[in-house]
C-alpha cells in the first residue's frame, strides 16, 4: 500500500485527501488549521504537526497549497522533500505560473524523485465527488506511477505533456479564456446599454446564439445586478490574468487580448472593487463610458 | 390578405419568401438573379422586374439585401418606398450599422410609414425552417403590425426596443462577442503551442470547462487544421468588427477588446488570407510569435 503525504487540507484539499483514503491509500496530512488535521484523523488518516512530518517515509507528496511560493517553502525551505522516499513522486496540484513549476520540477528531479505538474478544475464540488478534471504533465513513467493517485481524486485525468509546466500552461490557458470571456461580456453590455437595449432580452438572445459562452451564461445575469453575490472575486482575475501574462512573458508570446482584459480587472480593483464579484468588471465600462449611475458604494 | 414586397432573394431571402407564401401572404419578389425570381413564381409568388415594381401596391416591404447601402438605394434612389402603401411598413432584415439604420428609419418614418429594424440570426438552416431568431426594434404599434410577418419567418421573434437601430445593435453585439471569442481561442492556442501542449487535448479539456464558448467548440477544431473548409471567411469579421467599432464610435463607447480583435482580423486579411476560414486568424498569432511553420500558401 502506498502512503501519501498531503499538504494543504483546505476546502478542496480535505475532501481530496478523504478520497485518497477511500481508495485505500494511507494519508499523512498537514495543514496550519489543526481542526482540518483532526477531521483527516477522524476519517482514518494520520495527522502531522508539520509538513516535514507529513512527508516522512511517504511514497508520494501531494501539494494542494495556496501558491507556488508555499510549495517551494514546503519542499525546500522546510525540507519536506528530503523526507520523501528516494524515487518518490511530488504532485503539485495548486494553480501556479508555468515557469515557476518548470523550475520546481527541475529541482525535485535533480534529487532523483519524480514530479507531476497537475493543477485541477472543478472546484469544491469536484473535489468532494472525486470528479475533478486533472491536467497532468510529467514524464510518462512518472505519470503512470502517479495515475492511481490522481484517479482517486478526479474522473477526467489528462496527460497533457511530458514537460512539467505544461499542466500549469493548460490551467493558465483556461484562465486566459475565462478572464477575456468575462470582460468581453461587460464590453458588449456597455455598447447595448448606451443604445438603450434591454440587457435581459439581450442576454436571453446571446445565450442561445453563436455569441454564447459558459461565462456569458454564468456571469451575464450577475452583471445586471448592482451588487451580486460573490462567487469569485475581481482580485482572482487580477492574479490569474497576471499569471497568464507572466506565462506569456516567460515564453515570449504576445497575448494582446489577455493584456487588455487584465487592465480592466486591474482598474476595477484599483477603484476599490477588488473584493466584488468578478462580473463587476462591468463597473469599469460604466465608469469609463458614463453609461449609467454606478451601484452604491462607488 | 397582406401583400408583401420582398427585395433580395438570396440563399436566405428566397426561403424566407417561401415561408411568407406558406403563411398565406402574397409576395411580390425582386432579385438581380432572375432565376431566383423564377423560383419564387414557381412557388406561387409574383415575380417583379425591378425593386420599384416589387414594392408597387404592397402593405409591407421586406429588405433582405446585402448591406445598408443597397437598402438606401432600393428605398430612396430607386424609389421603391414611394410605391409602398401609405401607412405601410418597411422591415430591414439585413445586418447594418446601427447608426445608419437609425437614419434610414427616420427618413422612412418622415413619409408616414412604419419601420422595423429586424436583423436575423440562424443562417440558411433557420431561413429554410422558419426558425430564425429575429431581433426587432420598432415603435410598439409598428412591431405589433409586423409581428405576423416576422413570425412567418422566425420562431424566436424578440422586440428588443422601441428605437430603430436597437435591433442592429443587438446583432452588432452578437458579432462583437463572436469576433472576440474566435480571436481569443487563437490567442490561447498560441500560448499552449509555444509550451508544447497538445492542442487536441487542450481543446477537449477547454470544451468541457468554464473556458468554453460556442466559438471554441465550432472554430477550435478548424484552428488545428492548416487549411480547413471555409464556413465563414476572415473578411466577414473584418467587415463585422468594423461595424462594431463604427457603432462604438457613433455612440461614443470604448470597446478595447473588439478593437484589438479587429486588428488581428485586419492583419490576417492584409497578408492575403481574407478569404480563408475565420478560424485562420490563428495564422496571425503564429506569424507574430513564430510558433510554428505556417500552412502552405503563406
């Protein structure tokens, strides 16, 4: 039986660790939140007091941390990597810039261990139901070795390439499309508002036409509200489109639409709306064009 | 029984005229292509030798012409409008810039006749099956009078506003979203290609994620081909994003994403690829970034 060290028992990490237990893996888990560690123990896992302790004697180390900086701290500064079995595998599942992932992978591989760059999509629902989409980049042999672990957490496990950083690239591309799709809905609405078109009817028509997108249907209705429920904040796209442009800079690829969309999210955050729902990037179009009275608070 | 003059019996106009006949309207039709006029006669309509002749004594004049300039010529230069019954209705169904539509409407209304700005979407399939989406802007009384005519040609007839130009705006907004959605797929692929990600796998993942759009699923596969079948040409979006930006200029609304997307289609056309499938806007990313050997012919 393979024993897995699991770092990061948050709203997604904890149910993912539960699914590893259900699949028959041993799990040694660590999180700064001790209540999460307790819940893992209740489910049959082993709680650890530090990341280094969680990694001790394990065959694979899963990182579901907040960002690349935390992954580096856990692996190298804290030294969890040294505790992982020789020939063991590190699976980095957090969303990180591709270039940073490539560097981390090289440093891990230099110790003789394997590295899987495998960010996820599907949110908490996918984490709980073991229905995550997992975009894995790794040498084939490493991917094959890690596959049973990944398949315990997701039902759509893709091997997107042999080079670590390519998984992060797929996730980055996903965020590029999402960010531009949200901003362009706001732009389309700005033109329609000026011409006095009813946005409810417009949204209904666009949702059923070739102009449709997942984001149009999801964020469009919230753009019609002055202060909608926050399902994902403006500042998430300030960060994620920042990662997109960092990836483009590292790879020297011009990304003009993503660059423009980023400016719109930046301005929205800069005016103090960074914590608002990301649909509220439309406020920047309204401010810029004077298209309607601003929602209260602006 | 209402008699309708129908100008423009093209691949969409002719089946639309057939559907008016099926619904019990009398139809007097004109097109420069005399074979199309003959087909209308075979179906029970009345062929006309000129636009003026088609309009003579009718209660409504449907214009399914190529562009706004043709509409103006037919109505005012040729003088078809004078033949339309006093109190009759002009229905402009071609895709035209909103500002031009507003002007045409004012000139028609000045003669005491009604004007419906009612562009369509749904293509030839929708025209044949009477399942077009029709985006109609008109004074409510005019819309109500025209509704039976419109419902003979489409099954989703929306009254999007009281001001002529608002229908054209909805169609313009539709094209804004479509054009940016196509270009951003190309941009996303450009980043992925540079990082060596397999675009087939990427497309499969994105099609099932929050990054999805109608255009991603439709144009994405054709972006992976060097010289795909042409379903809609690059030059259509050179024109349509031009109409989008003209609408923004007229209304004084900043449309930064549409402006960038237009540049990409313009460059693609300028290099000589204007007649290629619109998915081939990706060639501009490849040329610009040097991301892969260009398809033959470039």
